[in-house]
């Protein structure tokens, strides 16, 4: 176990080598295993993650072009829980039948949620009016089909709230949450979950992030890698789901909780949000 721990830290971020190897099954609440960065290596990537206890991968589509890849992954790997959606960076040039296609994927995968969807005023030039229109339609669909949503919201909180106040999905995840503690509190009354990723390691001295992480109730927190993006040390190399434990370790430290407690809570929360049963051990499990 010592060797595994050491390899994990060397590959995915140098922590304090402090955590005990935790025999618990974990969910990477947000990643993109369909990305070309992982082409031809899926078995290796999944096996490597399993060595560190990560046994469920919530794989988010981003546009009609990659939904079929997400579908193939879900069919070929029982560990993959697919999500389908149009990412705010991909709203331009959508095919006219995108909504019909999206409905088809959701009907074929009864546990699939809408993801990754959202609004972004910083990292894309896509007009915000167009983003809002596509986002609103997807939120409506989530409500109609009673599915959870995974939201990407960057510098567009005002627009986000205006859509959410019209119609809110029953459950939703604020992925890679970078808001404040006050924003966490604003979600009281919603079944809102917050996931934290490599940013907790990239910005270890951010008081805002620490306050937000501490403000999230224990039954609303999840962990994610956003692989292949968001390497925890900001390196221009791909992140992998196997890096989840290093993020978990730092998150637990910031919250002042035991790692085991954080892992157990996050796993139960993933099950609650995505409607998939929690894993109860390291035995093979299907959802
Ligand atoms: Zn993502």
C-alpha cells in the first residue's frame, strides 16, 4: 500500500503522504473520459483509478459530437455513469435536431443527467444570450425528465439565478465550485451539491475557496478531477481520475475533517445526487 500511495503522489500531486490508504469505493463526480487525451487507454486509466478506490466515473458529454463516445464508454464500462449536455463553450453551430438527439440519449440511459451545461462569461466568446437560450432549454428538459444537472458557471451568476428562479431541477451539481461561502448559503432551499477539484491544490492559500469549502454542508459535498483538465499542480499534462484522493486529502485538511469521513460522505452524496446506489466495498458492483 505504501508503494501505491507514493506512486499516486508522484503522478498526481505531491501531498504530505499523510493519508492512510482508504479501503472505500469512490466516485469521480465529474470527468471527461471521452476526451481524445485518453484514446486507446481506457482500460489502463480505469484500472489505475480502481487501484486507488475510484470505481465510478461520472462522464460528462459536451456537445452532440461527443455524446456517442460517452454512450460507447457507458456501454463498455459498467463503472461509467454518463451525462449528456451542451457545454456553454459549444453552443455555436448546433445541429437543428440537437434537442431531439439529447432526449434520445436520456431515454436510452435512465440514470443519465444533463451535463455539462451552464453559462460562462469568461472563458468563451459565445454570446451570453445564445448560452442562456440553450441552457434554459436543457434545464427545462431536466425538470421534465426528472434528471439531475451538472452546472458549469463562470462569472455568470446573475444570469444563472435568473434561469434557476424560473425553473430549477430537482437536484443539481455546481461542478468545480469557485464561488464564495455566501454563494453556498444562497443555495439553501435547493437540493444543490458542490464539487471540488484540482483548484484546491492549485490555490492552497485562497481564503475564499477555503471558506466556501468549509461552508458546504457535509451532505452536499462531492469530489471531482475534471480529467483530463485541471491538473492539480497546474501542469500542462492530463489529469486522471486516479488523482482524486490527493484532492480529497487537501479538501479534508481545509475542512478540518478526517479523510475517511469526507470520503464516506462524498460517496453517499454522489449516490444521492445521481440516483445510483453507493458502493459498499471493493466488490464489483453495477448500478
Ligand atoms: Zn468538465
